C-alpha cells in the first residue's frame, strides 16, 4: 500500500504517542516508519531493508510475511470474529488450551488466556493471592523477584519489576514486592561483595538461589505467595541460570509453600529451543506466564498456564476466579496461534534453534576481540552483549558516557547500518539480539559484521 511519506511524518509527530519513546528525538529527525516485512527482514517507508535482529520485540518467531498465518486470521474473522470467554467458549480457545497443556511441563494443564504478557503476569499474581485465601493461608500475598528484572508495565507487573527508573514516576505502586540478586555471572563479584568471583558458576547459582530463602525468612514464610523468575533474565542483557540454580529455587519454594512462577513472556515458544524455558533448564514451575511468540506476532495473545492444584479450589460450589479480559483468547488470535504451532511442527523450528544455537553463539563471540565488548551471554536465539569501558577491570560506563554511547550513537548507527536490535542501559550497557527462529548462519554473519563495524566506531568516541 502506498503512503504519502510527508503526511505520515507529520501525523506521527502530531498524533501518535509511541511507547517508551523520547519524542524530542524527532524534533530534528524523521520517525522511523516500518511498512513491511519478509522473512528475517523489515523494510522502511523509503524502501531500505533491515535485518530484524530483535524479532520485533522478542516476538517474530517465524519471521515476516507468513501468508499461512494471515490466512488463518482472515478465515477465522469471517467465521466468528469475536466472542468472549466469560462463561462461554469457542473451538479455537478450547483446542489451543489443550495443545498448550500438552506442550507444558508436568501438570500445568490449565490455560487462562490474556492479550499480552503484562496481563499474564497480573493474572498470575492475582491467582496466587486468591489461591492461598481459598486454601486457608490468607496472609500469603507477597512476591519476590530479581533485581533489574522486567515483568511488565501494568501496576502489579511494574511492582514486580526490579528496575527503579521505570517505577518511580508511577509510584505508589502495588505494595508487597521484594527483590533478590539476579544471576549475572559476569558481575558475580559485585553482587556478592567479593565473596564469589564467578569462577565457580554452580557456587554462584547456589548463593543467588539461597538469597530467595533469606528474603522469604525476612518477610515471614506465611506472608510470601510467589517468586517470579525468567528462565533467562531479559533486562540487564540476558542472564542465563547457573547450573543448579533452579533446582535449588524449586527446593526453597517447596519448603516454604511458595509458588514458582516462570515468567516466559520472552523465553517460551522456541526462543531457547524448547516450547518452554523451564524444559530447557529442567525445573517444574507452578505457573508459566507467556505471550509474544505464541502467535509469532501476527495477533495479540498471552497465556497464564497453571497447575491442576491451583485450579482445584475453583472447581467447587460457587467459587470462581473473578478475573478476565475482553479480548483474552480472542477467536482470531487463537486461530493464528494454532496455525503458528502447526508451522513449528512442520518446519521443525525447535530443532532448528537447537541445531544452530551453537553457531549463533560462536559468531557473536567473535566480537570478544573488540576492546569495548566485555561479555557475550545467553542461550538459544536470545543473547546480550555487554559493553565495557575497561575490559581488564570490567569497569562499566558512567551515566553520561552510557547516554552518549547508547542513545547518542549506537541505536541510530546500528539502524543506519541495517540492523534492528536493542541498545539498552537497564543495568549495564548492552546490545540485545533475539532474531526470528528461522535465521541461519548467513543472518548470524550479517549481524556480526554490522555489530563489528558499529562497535569499532563506538570505541573511538569515548
């Protein structure tokens, strides 16, 4: 579809309130306008091509332009465009719930649909509080999460989020959330006050997990309802769990009767080479929150997946979970999700990620020869590259330098060179990569070459 570029620019600046955006940036420059996608690439309104190194926003598992998914949406809209799940059901929601329950580990057989990840996190916290009230432990309502972790922007999810700069302007938020250390092995010495230097990942993982037990004891076990953890923590730049970390967390949750919520809004549906990150790392959550890749971005959908145990109190008498969303489990979105999973199976997407993740890591690790690259970390098709001021001492950039590096140069330079990804300073400065799961070595090489070109220039600025 043809658009008047000048009109789009004016209208964008006059009317469109973009998300997490410094609008003053566009006082003297154009708003980037993306008009189409094909495979692993997106194209702007002036015809320039970019490699989608972030999968939209950790979303586009199957890449762009998949007519099968568009056709599934159109066919469903013609048949039944909308009906809510409030005391009624429709076939796609039923069949998708059955399919997700089949994919999910253990007894996570109950699927509560939302329209996105933040709503799934909200739903999980509400369920945890409601469940304990119904089972004779009404004091259990508090939540523990990790520092620098991002869990969403709604009032409850933002309370669980461990990023003070994102929260302060919206306070007071929902009370009763508490933070524990994350699993940034590269910064283990700082986290432990020099007690551990990161040379023994298992010891660091045990220490980090044990801090959850300390937090539960500090608050009182009879008041803590849930622990929210991502399989690989996103904010801060992709922190995988050290060996044994989740085994110990599961023990702690069982000991104190605290629910383990695996927040897999990013990590589910193939991002780590499995349907769920909990599978990859071998732990059993009580709840999984998910969204994003469930439809590969072709329609909005999220899902909270809960164990049979958590559903049980709501199966009797007049009890109900008094919670829901108008568009949760939308007929079109669930139809797209079913088609998305069909393609996953037909094209062996999970196997493709597992077969190629080693090559992806090795290609990115070539960048470790650059003085500005301190660490390359992640798993599957989900990586962070931490940038440092001094590689030997691991000294990071101060706030002013980080601003100049990330927003003053890197974000625009990477985009200008044809790579859409994220340069972020939630924590230490990082570049994050989360490409479509269809990518192969040619795409990895293209990412590495662009990153090398831009990071070489960046090192000369500071």
